[in-house]
C-alpha cells in the first residue's frame, strides 16, 4: 500500500484511508436512492404542477372553522402551517383540491372569494436533476483519480470533492422542496367573523325621529 507523505514529512497512511471511508459513505448516500426513493419518484412523475388556493370565507365560529380545516388536512395526509382565528395555512395532497372547496362551502356562512392557481415546476425540476447528474459524474471521476495522485494533488482533489458535495446537497435540497410542492398543495384561508346580532340603532325614514332621545322622550322630557 502506497504511503502519502504530508508537507511536514509525516506519513499520510492513516489520513488517506479515513478520508476515503468518509467519501465512500457520502458517495453511497448520494448515488444510491434505494427502492423507496424510486417508488416515490415514480409517484411524483404524475404531477409537475404546484397547486395553491386562496380563499376568504365568512364564518360564525372562526376557532371551530380553523380546527375543522386543520383536522381535515391531517386526516388527508397533510398538515397545517398556521392556525388562528383569522387565518389558516394548509398543506394537503394536490388530488384533494376539489374536496377542500367542498369543505369551505360546508363550514362557511358565505364563501366570499376562492382563487385557485397552478405553477408548472417541470422546467425547474428537470434543470436541477441535470445539474445534480453532472456534478455526480464529476465527483465520481475525481474519486477515481485520488489513488493516483501525490500529496499535493490529493489535497486539491479533496477540496474539489468537498465543494462538489456541498453543491450536490444544496441542489438536492432545492429539488426536495419542489417535489414536496408538486405533491402537496398549499391552501391559504382567511376567516372573517360573521356577527349575528341586531344593530343597536336602526335609523328611521323620518329624519326628525332620528334626532330624538327615545329614553328621554318616554320619560316626558319632550
């Protein structure tokens, strides 16, 4: 086994195997997605759109309406990002968009506004996949060079490999975010309280009556 020597003359015998072990573990995580990842990617292939829905509804009980929306999202495999008495932010499976509109109509006294939108993520996703593949190819090639390099060359390759690993992880993080967006839609529901009380003052069609103090009038002051 060849010994690499560092600049201070010490053997790099122990450093090189440990470095290669770390690289092997990282490469395994990067190159091998496994059956679960393949199955998830196959499912995600069905949709490249990120669906969003903004709505404003009038409700008699905002707290209860918010609870109902949050419960529905969790029952369908999603979750809520925010839940208050005036707003609810939800993530839910994109196939459930029509069901959410039905839920809104069910819990609302009146649906004031519903605005669905969809953004095509295909170009961004395919671009990120291409960048990841190209960097993984460079990473694999650099790893094949390291056994043939001297100490100075090994250090240069180590730096390049570290930079490539950082770039790959960043790109994969962005890709994961887009894959979540294509699977889970986003709902933003504004809750307006519908007050069910009779107004204290009902104006009369006779202007002079509106100028009277009713209680003083009944007491005989007029």
